[in-house]
C-alpha cells in the first residue's frame, strides 16, 4: 500500500506518571507547578520484566537524579532518562493542545 511501518528493536513500553508539586514564589502570591515524573510498568507488559534486577533497572530511570556518567552504564542511564523525561513532557503538551 506504500505505507511505511516502524520496527522497534529492543524497545521498552513504560508508563510515565506525573506528579505536580506547587512551588510558592518568594515575596509574592505566585504559585507555579513543578512537574516530576515517576515510572511504571504497564500490567500488560509485566511479563517482559520477570526479574527483580530488570524491574530495578526500570525504577532507576526516575530514582537516580544525577547518575554518574563516567561509565558506560551511567551514560546509558542518563540518555534513557533524557529520552523518557522529554517524551513524557512532549506527550503531555501535545495532549493539552
């Protein structure tokens, strides 16, 4: 049909859970939201993460704020974090508008 279909290799299907934390302005009545993200494994994909180690690696995406990126694993975690947070933020913006 002339359509291209993407093929995702070694992909992970995860759910971003937003948490809004109100931030009160200094010396004024302004309150802004700081959006923080948590991560969940959707129920239909839980079998893809059978071990505690696999689930811990998923939780590390949002549990470690500034991973040490002097090693390959740290660089990989930082890249995954950047992708996850950017994707979650953009999906929220697109959904709102």
